[in-house]
């Protein structure tokens, strides 16, 4: 039989262990609650399914969304009974990026919902409103979008479905974001049923600039070239290829556009003329693991540094089990690779910004209803993704595209441009077509803006996307700069 003294010691030991376990569980729960309320507070508050925000909205008049120049993009009118009506003065022009706040929410109206419903007005102002049984006024969003440039981009895209992104490469500030087909957010309640009808698949509600996934076509040659530079840092200038207009794979035949024969080319010329067969040949020689590493370093298959608006994740599927044909098609932007216009704009911005990718942003500042600044956005570096030498080499190649290659239709007098065109073939439900791409930047020595254009079924990049980009660059230097 165990002595009483030993039993007492054992019970004490057990109690101590239980106490430590309890304390550890308590501290873990406390740590989780602190983390949840601090680290995830912003995400939780912005979640459209957060019902707490609905309770707040009954006591606060939703704040306005304005440009840095003071143009109102969204505001609330309140009638004598206290009912609010959300007004969008520009109609469909900012439909996707600003979004809507009825029948659910989208765009900035969704992601910045908690900000628009929070009142940072002075305590005296809030007390006066409460005394008069009036709702408090929510904070205003000051956004980076430029109304003049947004209109120019919208006009330039014209009747094409697709998207345009304009941003500053050295700050990440987004100046314009257009997606078509669009809609009038003022008419959402009346048109909602038809807009979400399965027959049209809610197509107009999709923000193609951030959520549309497209084959990148020849714009992807920017990354293929980078991968080649990294594999051949000492001898890439010795690259030589004789283009005969086609290249035979195992089961496919690669052709240059319209079977054009480019003849003997170095790497710079192959890039400028967008020679598919040269890049298909490059693809078969690249180390697949290193190629994938470069793509994923530039955030294919990964999240983008974006938290203000929903986006789709770009896809790069090439791996060491891929066939030679898959390597060939991937290298010139076909195969299974998919990218959003926003992502392509970020890649281009990285080239323009000496290899540094900045985090893109739309909200420049938050102000209280009585005009006091609550917070101000600051440009933030995401990462250095390429060396200065690599960015300078790619910039030179992209300049050649515009001066003598597939982007030569982009004429300019007061500014220089570096860019890349793309003609992305696709097949969907038995139909085939070609999307038109252009992505590039202006004032090459000290870049001002990046412009990325995607025109669905627009044909070649040079025929459609380049003239669209031309109009946007001209509008920037005529009315904005």
C-alpha cells in the first residue's frame, strides 16, 4: 500500500501539471485573441460577410469616395426620413474599381466598407449629431484614381471587352483601372436580376483588370528573356537563331505570326520582332526548375501584394514532367499560363523601377467628414525581384519593340516608351480567338507611368492594344503630367 505521504506528493505533482496545462491553454487563448483582434482586424472588418458592419451602418451615413483632385466618385444622399441613397456621379466609368453598395458590395465599397462606416469626426461634432438624433458621418476615402486618365482609358478601350491598368512604377499608385463590359452602379437595384442571370454569367460584374485570367501571349517573353539572361549571364549576347517562320515540335508546329520569316536574329532582335520560334527554341533549352522559380518569384501561383480589391491568382504550370511541346508553348506565352492585367502591370513596373516591385495601392488617404486627415498611404516596397542590370537590359529590349519592332505603331514626340506587345490565342467552348496585349512604360530614363492593355478578341497587340495605349500616354502628357 502506498504511504499517505507518497500519495500526497503524487497528488501535488498532478495538480501542478494540471495547473501548468491550464495556464498554457489560457495564455494560448489570450495570445490567439490578441492576434485575431490585431493582426486580422483589418481583414475581418473588410469581409463583406461581417454582419457587425450592417449594425454599424444604421447609425452612420456612409462616407464619400473622392479623388485627390476632389471629384466625388461616390456619396450618399439622405432624405427627410433618414433613408440613404448611394450616388455614383460618373455612372459606369468607375464601376468595377469603386464598386457598388447595394445588393451586396464590390470594389472599394466592399474592401473599405469598415472605413466608410467609421466616424473619425470630432467628439463635439458626434455629440451634436447624437443630440439632434442625426446619424454620424462616416470617413471619406481619398483615392489615387485620376478622373481624366480614367476617362481617357475608358474611351480608348472603346467597344472592346477587356481591361486597362495605369500606375506609377516607382510608387505603386494606381491612376486608372478600367474593365469592360461595365455597368451603372446607380442602376444596380433595378438591373440586378438581369446582371446575375446565368445566360450572361454575370460577365459585366467581373473586374477583368484584377480578376480576368488570360494567356499572356508574347508579353510573357519578358520573363522568358529574364530566365534566359539568368542562365546565360556571360554569353546571352551571343545568342543566335535562324527563324524560318516555323519550328517543328513533337506533336505541334510553332509558327511566327502569319508565317513571317525573321531570318538570323540575336536575342534583342528576337524580342523586338516577337519571334515565336526563337522563344520556343529557348524554352526547350531552359532549366525548367529555374524557369519556374523565376515565374514564381514574380508571383505566379502566389498571392499578389494587394489587399484593397479582389483579384485572381495567376497560373504557371510548367514543371520537370512537362513535355518538350509544353516547354515550347510556355516560353512564348501560350500553353497553360494565365495572368491578370494587374499582374502584368506589376511585372512591367518592376522592370521600369530598376527591378523593385512596389505594392500597388488605390487609397491615398482617409479623412474625417470635417476634413481632418485620419491616415495617409505611403509607397511601400514589396521586394527587389531583379538586378538593376537585368532591368536595364529588359528596358533596352522593350525600347527596341517600340522603335523598330511589333510596337512601332506607337508614335510619340515628347516622351519615350518601352513596351511589349502580345497576341494571345485561346480556345473556349469550341471557339478560338486572339486577345490583344500591350504593356509598357513611358519616359524611359525616369519612368512616369506603366500602361497595360488587354483587348479581348482584339487580334494582334500591334493592331489594337498599341493604339489604345497610345491614346492613354497622350492623355497623360497632355492633361495630367
